[in-house]
């Protein structure tokens, strides 16, 4: 039998969360990222060779995903592609900020 929190308990939690100015400060004690060595992880994307089978599978996969989107003027496959690329760019700056500037 679960009881809702009292108003005073909720206010206490709000004060705790509002005292942190950034979302990261809420999670940095819980999420410990391993040391990232950018130079050891750098791969020239043009040097990666994919077999014809893998390229065919990748093409089929992307076409299947694209076909699942409804014909919508905004939230469509193209928009999803742009969001995905933007998130990848953002994450690359967060995880490896020194690589983003080069």
C-alpha cells in the first residue's frame, strides 16, 4: 500500500534538486565515465571497408526504417536523420571535447 509523499517531503526534494544549477550535477556522482583517450579511439571513417553483404544489409535496414515513418511534413525520416546526426555531434563534444575542435 503506497502512500503519496507529503507536501513537506516534496518541497524538501525540490530544494535538493533546485540547489543544483546543472543537470549533470545531479548525475555525476552516480554515472562514472571511464577516462577517454581520444587519440587511441580515432579512426579515419574513410579507411573502414564494408563488404557488399554488409552494405546491402545496412541499405535494407535504413530503407525499412524509412518506410515505417508516416508521410508527415515535419516528423518524418529526414527529420529523424537530422536529429540523430545532431545528437551524435553533441555527444562527440561531450565525450571527447578535444576531438570536436580538431
